[in-house]
């Protein structure tokens, strides 16, 4: 599955901040949001607030007095490299896990700078202030929820494409197969925990397809490559949190699959053991780069702004393979 370009957009107005502030997600991704509060000479940040498709989350309660409100959002690691472009001009500090940072313009150890976008939320019918996260597709709530289900079904290995937020026999068949394979009742589809159930399912080993499992105490960033007989396409990065698993999206019927992964610290620096990088790969040299990438050209990596990286071939002859990343 190729991630489409997505756009973070907001509804704006001149409404003053005097009530609870909510963020509503009209994207087809489960996201984690962080807010920044600019008040006089100080800037603070807080996160992460997990928000399912078609759901809202209160991020500030009560009267909010601030010169500016800023927002950053990221997709869960299950989706691979974040499809949410970040184009804000305010570089503020965040941490990998839940955080509150009082002085967010000067990062400390374990914190990184990410771009925040200034927002001016609208006043909702309930009197609260609301900012919307949206894609180019401009889904309404119902469409965003269905597109979110379709996207996770595809990642889990079920044929629910295209991801368009439109219901139909193909989506229903894929959803029914997913529920049956997990021993779940159809009633759970309408529950508040359904996206958590789906994400958990994608992050557990599977008898089919490729599964990465991170048995280390570190964050692992992984890349995949597929050979369809005509070209080898490499793609990354997928974030795999400690003690979790992930199914990378693989479309079609590739003749060969390759994998590379490396452990990184909170500042995304490669972890080394005895002066050697902690990674898992092989001898097949394929192109990668530090940021999100996808390329079907595997020659002259350096000349094209990429790096030649050693991938390992994955034996998929049994129909499914789980690669476990562990500290030697």
C-alpha cells in the first residue's frame, strides 16, 4: 500500500479562546496530537493526545488565555513513515512518549524539535472551541471512520482497497474476514475501542505476510523492499515501538521481499553496541535515506541523495514470516 499525500487543515475563525479546546480527527489515520501554548514570553507544549478517525479529544479544559495556539500531529507507527506533512514555522520541543514541556523552545536531552502550526479554532455548537485535522479527501466524520477502517484492513492484509471512505461489498467482505479471524462479533465495529482492537491486531504476529517484532527496549525504524520481477522498490521508515509488532504494507505478489531495521534513541540517533550499529539486515545493497522515502531505482544511491544500505532477503515460502529484533 502506498500512502497518499495527506494534508493537515484547520477551520479558522476569530472566536476568542474561552472554553474547552477540542481537536477532531477527520483523517483516515489514528493520530497523536501535541499542542503548543504561546503566552507572553513563554511557550509550553503538551502531548500526546491519541485521536481515532471521526473522534474528538479535549486537549485543554476551561478558560484558555494565550497569545497563540499551535498544533502538531503524527500518525501511529503502524502506518509507516508519517503521511502527515508538517509545514509549520514554529519549531518546538516534544518527547517520544507523553510529555509536558514548560520551556519548549530550548530542547533538553530526550527531546526533539518538530514543526508546529498556528491555529485559530472555531466555536462549536456546544460552546467549546474545536480544530479539525483533515486530509485532501475532505472526509466527513462517517467517511473518515470508514476510510480509517479500510486503511487498517489493508495493512492487516485484507483487500479493502481503494481507501476512499465509501462502503461496499469489498469492504464488508474484508471486514467480515477480519472479524472472523479474530473471533470478534460484528457489534464491536461500532464500539469506541474498535480502532484500538484493529491496531492491536495489526501489531501482533500473523500467519500470513511479513511481521516485524521489536523485542528490544529501544525504538526501531525499519524499511522494506519488494522485487516484482521488473524493479526493486525500497520504502521506509516504519516506527516499531518497544515490545510491539508491525505488519508493513505489501501490495501485489512480489517475487522477493527484503528487510532492514535499526535501533535508535530518543533523538533518532542509531544505537551502537561495542561501537557497532544495532541493526538487522543483510548483503543486498539497496537505497535508503534518513527521512521518509520510496524509490524504485537502486543504482547510484549516493549520487541521488540516498545511502546504500544492506537489506536481508526474507524467506516467505511458508506464506508468513515474523522477524524478531533483539539485542544480541
